[in-house]
């Protein structure tokens, strides 16, 4: 019974955390809807420049392209791993059976 109560408390805490997050997101969306689009874009670009250490505005587009290319390569590698791993898993399980 104690485990059940602890699980229920965790569930209630998780739900209240999710609801608070939803309220925060709703407030942010409202603020964005009222903001000047040029200010929003400028803030996004400034934030990007800080994140990726891109001091000049002229370098932002090429930097974004490099980030996108790296992300595409990573996705391709993950897809390839997703294809290959089941084979290795089967081989490992067969080897495990042989060694038992």
C-alpha cells in the first residue's frame, strides 16, 4: 500500500509539473503573439549568435547551414545504426546461446 501511495504522489507531482509547463508555454505564446515580429527575429538571431559563437551577422547563415548539415549526417548515421543493430543483437544472442 505504501508503494501505491508513493506512486500516486509521483503521478500527482508529474501532472502538476506538466500543467505548470503548459501554462508557461501558453504565456510565452501570448507574449510572442503581441510582440513585434522584427524584434522576435532579432532576438532569435542574437540568441543563435551567442549559442554558436558567431559574432558577425554575415556568418549566421553559413553557420546555420553547417549545423543543419551536421544534423543531417547524424540522422543518417542513426538510421544506419537502426538498420544494423538488430543484426548484431541477433548475433550476440546466438553467441550467448553457444557459450552457455
